């Protein structure tokens, strides 16, 4: 008489475990932590040195499905938040010769193809819209980590990514020959997992 009860309990336990596993494997949404996310860039100046700068205002989200090894991301950069540590140069870079923020206030990156190796995010193939032009760009991740944030006590993911693009591909051609054609991107990003609604 006890065997049916044992079988029923076993089946219930297995179903419960299956439900928990499925819930854990569901895609998770992460929200960019703007205080710890900065896209840096590097470009050659007159063949003499490398000019560096960053964008201080970034928002966006990413959806990560660790079980399926896939995900997506959508990032918005405020082009006017450009900072190269020189106010006069920043004003010029924000103007018509370069970013032209009056017409193109935002830089966006959208990806529906995030690639994993094991639990590590290694690549994001997407579309970068800069200066009103959209081109394919691949971000290569050199570091990726997820876990409980030691300060905020929330589940976070953090990463470093790089990419190289040609500014002329995006219609930015001013001072060609004096200023480099290639722009190297170095992006640090941290994002918090969105709390699930009750």
C-alpha cells in the first residue's frame, strides 16, 4: 500500500525539480548600470599620438539565455556626453564636422546575436547606428562575469568588449589624413538583473 504513495511522491518531486530547472533556464533581462558603463574610443592624431575619449551617458538592456546560449542587447549612447578632457575639442567633435549631435543626438547598438562559449559571452554581432548611418559591427568580449554584486547585493553581469571601425563608413570624413581613419572602441559595461514582478 505504501508503494503508490512513494511513486506519487517521487513523480511530484521530479516534476517540481523540472519546474525549478525550467524557471532558472528562462531568459533573464539585465539593465545597464550607467554609473559603471563607459564606451571609450581611441583615434590617431596627426600621426603623433593617440587621442582618447569616452561617452558618459549610456542606457540600455540585455536579455541573456544561458541555457540556450543566446541573447540580445540594445544600447543607447548620448552623443553629446562625449568627453576628451578638452572643452574646445569636445565642442568641435560634437559639431557638424564629426558627430553632428544636433541632427544625430544618439548612437545606438542593437544585437540579436550574442554568442557564448560555455557560460562566457564572447561575441555580439549587431548594427551600430552612428552619424545617421547603420553598419554591422561585432563586439569581441575579452572578459565576462556574472554573480552577486559585492556592494549592491544584486545579481550583476560585467564585461569588457572591443571593436574597431572606420569612421568614413559612417560618413565622418573631416580632416582625413590628419586624423586617423580607424577608431578603436573599448567598452566596459555592468548591468543588473531586472527584478521579477510578483
